[in-house]
């Protein structure tokens, strides 16, 4: 029975709980970084089409996600 252990209710609900916690920590961290930066990230990326800033924010987001995933794991 390979891989059937994750179907147990306790393991499944634990996984869902940790996923929600991870998303919340990422969201809060991203909001803090958005407030710390000297300009509005949304306006720069979406309205002004700043591709370089979009790549920096994407890399930062992946870094935060890796840190959160490692902390939860």
C-alpha cells in the first residue's frame, strides 16, 4: 500500500492546516515587504509594465516560499 498513509484524516487535515499557515505567512510577509519598499509594487508592475521589478518580486516570492516551506517541514 504505497502512498496510502496521507489519506488518513489526521494526516490530511494536518497537511491542509500547514498549507493554510504557509500561505498566510507568505501573504503577511509579502504585504510587509510591499509596505517597506519606497513605491507601490502593483502600480510599477501592472500599470508601468516594469518587467525587471516583476522578476525581482517573483524571485523574492519564491525565496519567501522556500523559507516558509522549510520552516514548516
